[in-house]
């Protein structure tokens, strides 16, 4: 068998590149995927109760990129959706990002007013302030708030999620969920926030429906790379695995998901409830809030973070820390020696904590810069 391109992985990165190459260049693409489905970690399907669920945890689409939004809109219609999250803190269900409503709920009225005034004076109404920045403040009211929020929102959750304390990770990690100086309780502030109307997998089916694209599921590329003649490869699997871990393993954080079905819905007031302090799990997500699906019965996913062990569980999260970036840079240098014959991309190929829109944006740029010449 012969193909112009071998694309390893049918997640966002692989699917966008396969689509672009087939549609724009008219070249043949063989997509190999070791799971038994397309869509990578964004895969969704109807469970045995008829509820549309995300197999690998809740996936909410949000972006500020008009280019990414327009590109994906060719393959799906959208359901407008603003993600809202609550956390159990000291017996109360309050908004996350921690906002002025959470402050007023959890602090005595006088203290809350003092802290709110200090927040507005220091950062301005509407600001979103990373916790590690708030912790550096000298103002007594803000010190009090920072200590409280650090302890009740970030410390326990982060230690469970990563096995590391917030300071041991790149500040960009906790910076994803800043403290909000407003009553806005949306989890994201992006211009475009929506869910694919018929789900992610349906969107991927349309992206990959092209006569020049062939897909082989349940196939590891190493099992076919010698039998198939290919000109160039796009590899979206773990970069350390590609090089047989020659320089050591890049660490990942993994998760296990417990799916539970309930006859009565809704199970919880919003799509996601976080449990920063209690229990071994971090969050419970109820899919019907995101998908807008009607009917009785509801399914939730309970997330338990765990160590990644190659072959036993999935490498979900690259761990953003300088020392691991150095290890990655060694692999990157090796990849450059392949002279452009193999391109590495995606969350695993670049060892980067990418959201879906960032994966799509990076794939579109790669196509424009490295593939169309
Ligand atoms: P992947 O989706 O991981 O695809 C890579 C594919 O390559 C996989 O299917 C894998 O099986 C395959 N593969 C690997 N090695 C081989 C091999 N040797 N042979 C064949 N196939 C191989 N992003 C958001 O924007 N919003 C969210 O709400 C959100 N929630 C998330 C929740 C969780 C729990 C996780 C883990 C991620 C979340 N993300 C979210 C991030 C999102 O999943 C990624 O941005 C996206 O999946 C990246 O796409 P990718 O193609 O780079 O990687
Ligand atoms: N985080 C936290 N408490 C929360 C929510 C988030 O400490 O209630 C921290 C935690 O370190 C988490 C990070 O912020 O890993 C990013 O959160 P996000 O919801 O973006 O994580 P993801 O959806 O990517 O798992």
C-alpha cells in the first residue's frame, strides 16, 4: 500500500491536517488510530441509557480565534453554551472562578465589603487575577482573601489533580482559572463558546469524509509503518514514545472516569461541580447541561486523577514544569534531524497543555507554514 501522507492519531490535530491535505492539496492521506474510534480525547457517544457522554471527560469548546471558529463551523452547527462551574467550599456551593458572589457568600458582610473595595481598587472591576499573583499582594485585605482562596480553591484541587502544589507547576496552570473581580460566573470569557450541535464525533466524521482520506482504527502506526509506503508522516502521539524513550519518559498525569447514571435529572445545578478539599475525586460533570439533551435520566462523570503508567492508562495531561520542558527540547532536537519527513504536532507530539481550539489553530498554522510550500 502507498500513500502520500501517514497521519498518526485521529484527534483534533490529526483530523484537521488530514482534512487540509486532502481538500487543499488533493493528496492521499492514511490516518491510523490505535483506539477503536476517531475524535481523540474529544470522542463522544451515546451510552447504554441513550445519554450523549464524553468518554474522556467533559469537553467544552471556547475560543477567541475567529479563524478557528470559522474553520470548524464548516463541519458542524453549534449549540450556544456558557460553561458554569460551582465548588463545594465550607458546605456551600459557590461559583468558580471564585468571584464576588463567592466572596459575599463565604465571608461576613463587613469583611466581604472591605475585600471587594480592595480588589476593585487594585485591579479594577471586571479584572481576572491569577491566584499566584494575588498571593504576592501586600494589602492586608487581599492577603486575607488570597490565603483563603489558595487554601480552599486551589491547594487541595491542584495537589489531587497533579500530585504537585500550585507553585511547583508553571503559573499558567492555575492562571487558567483566575479570581474574578465581578459577579460574572462563566468559566470562560472567550468570544465564541458553544458545543457542536450533534456532538464532537459527528463533527469529526464530516471532517474526515473525503475520498482521499482512509482511516485505519485499532492500529498502532508501528504495526503498519513498514508495510505502507509513505512520503511524509504527521505524528500526534507522545513524542517520547516515538523515540522509544531514549532520553527518558516525559511525565503525564492521567485520570480514571467513573460514569454513573441516575433516573432523575438534573443531578446537580450546573454542568460541573468541583470538590477541591473533600474526596479523592476532583469534579463531577453532568453532560446533559452541556449538550442540551432532553428526556429522563442523566449520566455524570466522576474524575479521579492518577499517575500515568504507559500501557495501563492514558497520557491525558503533559505536566507544565521547566525541567520536563528541557527533556522535551531534547526530543524536539532529535525530531529536527528527521529533516521534515516526520512532523510532530498536538498535545502529545508537542508536550503542551493545549485546549481544543489551540490544537486546531496550531494544526492550521503547521499546514500553512510547513506543508503548503
Ligand atoms: P488527542 O485528542 O490526544 O489525539 C491523539 C490521538 O493519537 C489519540 O486518539 C491517540 O489514541 C492517537 N495515538 C497516539 N499514539 C498513537 C500510535 N502510536 N498509533 C496510532 N494512534 C496513536 N480542551 C478544551 O478546549 N476544552 C475542554 O473542556 C477540554 N477538556 C478536557 C478534559 C480532559 C479530561 C482532557 C484530558 C482534555 C481536555 N481538553 C479540553 C483538551 C483536548 O482534549 C485537547 O486539546 C485535544 O484532544 C488535542 O487533540 P490532539 O489531536 O492533539 O490529541
Ligand atoms: N484549579 C483548582 N481548583 C479549581 C479549578 C481549577 O485548583 O476549582 C486549578 C487546577 O490546578 C487545575 C487548573 O486550575 O488543574 C486548571 O483548571 P481547568 O479547569 O482549566 O483544568 P482542565 O479542565 O484542563 O482539567
